C-alpha cells in the first residue's frame, strides 16, 4: 500500500509539472543533465533490541553514483539518483568484527530548485523519496545466520548541492544528501521482529556534471 501511495504521488507531481516541461522545451534549452559522483556513505546506525544488544553497525564506505536530471524550467528539475547494488558490511560487538554482508540498491527521486542568477555557480536544494531494496538479507554467518533484515525501506531524502559550470556543457558538482533509511532485524527462520537498525545515512559526494 505504501508503494502504491508513493507511485500515485509521483504520478500526480509529474502531471502537474507537465506544462512546465512544455515551457522549458519551447525555449530551445535541452532539459537533460547527467552527473557521475563518488559518494561517501556515512551511516548513523541507530539501534534497538537485538541490534543494540549485538551492537550492529553498517560500515561506512565510498560508492559510485549516477544521476539523471530533467529540467521542467530553468529553476525546477527532477533528479533520479542511481547506483548498482552495493555490498554493505555489517559489524557487531565491542570490537566491531564483521557479522556479514547484505546488499542494498537505494534509488532516490528528488524534486529540486536551482538558483541560476549566480553565473557559473549553480546551487540547488532538493527533497524527495528513497526506496532501498535489501538483498542477502540473512547473510550473518558470525551471528549463526539467526537473523535477517527487511526486504526494503521507504524514506525521505533531502539534498543541497552546487554545480560549477566550466562551460555550457561541463561542470563540477558537490552534493550532500540525508536519507531516512531503516530496517527491522527479525529471527531467521520465523520472522519474529527482534529489533531495528536505523541507518539514516549522510551522503556527501563530488563529481562531474554534463548538461546536454
């Protein structure tokens, strides 16, 4: 039901913005932009239940990120943030030994406002949703494979960033996002909820911008 509601909201937003897209196209400006970034995943690792007792924590890591932006006007854009499934190391105990690894595929969709009156500097702010799909959900051999995480997490994504355009096509990008992301920790097999790991990552990144 939550996925359906999110889809309906996204479709409604796109419908409302469609006239703006037509306006942008009529000016002759190409509305597409792509970026490639290196992103540092800084997990916040809130814990409860068995996650707290075992001191479960996701290890920080650097990942590649690719995003596609579509400008409805010179100021308003939608950005789809993508990567391939990432292996996330989960550590445990006072010494933070490796408990196992899960995979995470965390696309985000954000609506942005771009400030365009500052010359080559193009700061922006954005807000939207993140939908993370977890795989290898019971891959915790150090814990006896007795636990699993949820299949997915739906949360808020907020963003501030800046492009510095070197010419009309190429630029440099700095970007920071905050994502609300969490997963229940349940017994495996059985699926009895035994705690929660609240990941909520900060994702500072740097990269290259290309505007068509």
